[in-house]
């Protein structure tokens, strides 16, 4: 049996295309002392991956041409030469877009799939959930009675942000693309309102949904949506800049028009990368697990089957076709 992997074949210019990636087959790797061989079961697809295949300056180096595409996985240990890990253990890894991989035992995290699906450790109990948790509480500082707006509201991060904010006593307004996503955000997740940016009345609908302005904005999209929300921001409001997905596939970044609002309203605007709180991940997972088990957080996944379909899964995610957390089922 061989290892199947997806490598980066070329750097996309504008929108990502399937032929920017290549499927390769290689001999099954063997673990050395202190390592484990893992059969990957689930692969996470996330917006940050668009930045990793660009040469633009970022917080980490870009993926090299010909290298295995980066990504978090959950898998099963097949062979272990690392203390504390045995065959059959389930682990969270960063082995990327491949069916099997070798990792240092010190670089994997054991996870328990007996109470929640293993895929949840790539979503609501993984990086997206932790991004929502730390971004909202450490930067957004929601308070009861605040109005919070979150873009990409039906996505893996935005859906958790909104539900956490509701639990904090906020009025929560989502922004999403299409009636189905907005209905889900309001009817299933319990948001107070949702603005469909595809309806063509973004500014008008946002004004109706936020009659008292916006106290906290959790930004996942950028561009025109960010401008529209900035025009509604209140004095001493907070903006968490988590993602700017609308710019990731453009050759010319959107030119912001409402930066004056930052000055006039004394907005505290801060970018965030979840790795900044890596030492506090157990705290976040514990809190999210409690909310999930009590039914206060609902969660949805979009799944594509097979490593060969990972590129199309990423393309769908970047085009907003996913509904909730985007995953690849590898077995």
C-alpha cells in the first residue's frame, strides 16, 4: 500500500484552480525512534490555506512548489516508536494533504472520539472553535447588551462566534451569502438577524439589523462587507480581524473606504492568529466542550470524499460554497 498525497504544482494567479495541485503516490513512510506512523482519517480545509500557497509575506513561510500541501488532520496511529502512544490511538496532527504520514510523538495530540466525532477536533473543538473563542473573548470583549456582527456567519468560525456572543448576552447579527445560510444562522443557531450580502442591499439591510449601531465586529471577509460594517461602528467599539477571504483570490486588494471610522469612533482594531494562544488551548477546548455537550453550541460540516477531491474542496470553500466546516473524509 502506498501513500497518496496532494502537492502544490503551481502558485495560483487569482482564483485557485484544480491544476494548481497534483496527486502523487509514494512508498509508505516508516517511523523512527520517537515517531509514529499515522493513517489520516479527516483533513481540514481552511481559508488560511490560500495565503500559504502565495508568495506574499505572511506569518509563516509559503508551501514550496512540489511540497505536500499543509493542513491539520485527525488520524489513527498505525505503528508507534514513541513513548505514550500506541497503535489504535487517535491523534491530531499537521501532516497535511496525504493519506499517511510520520510525525514526532511530541508533535501530535491524543484525542478521544468516544464522546464526539473525531472530525470535531478539526472544527468546533479545533482551530476554528479556538479562533472564535480567543478572538471573541480576548479581543472583542463582548458585554451583555452589546450588538455584535460577524461575517461569514454560517462558517466554521463565524457560527461559533455568534453562539458564544449570544451566550454572553449580546444581540447578534450575522452576514452570510444566500437565503439558506441566513435561515440557518437565525433559525438553527439562534442569531437575532442575518444580512444576506448577495441580496444587493447590504448597507440598507445592515442598517435595519443594527438600529443601535455595532459594538463588536468579528471580521472574516473584508472588502465591501468590512466597509459597510465600519460605517455602523459605535464609539469605543472593537473589531477582531480574523480573516479577509474576499481579498485572498484577487490580484488587486480592495481599497478600504471607511478607515476614517477607526479614527472618529476610536475603534480598537486588532488582527489575530490563533497560535498566539497555543498555551491556553486546553482552556478553550474545555469551555467549548462544555457548551457543545449542553447544547448551547450547534455545529455543521461540509464533507468531500477522498484525498483526490481536496483541491476542489478548497476551491468550493474559497468561493463560499461550503456550509459550515469544510472537511475531507480520507477513508
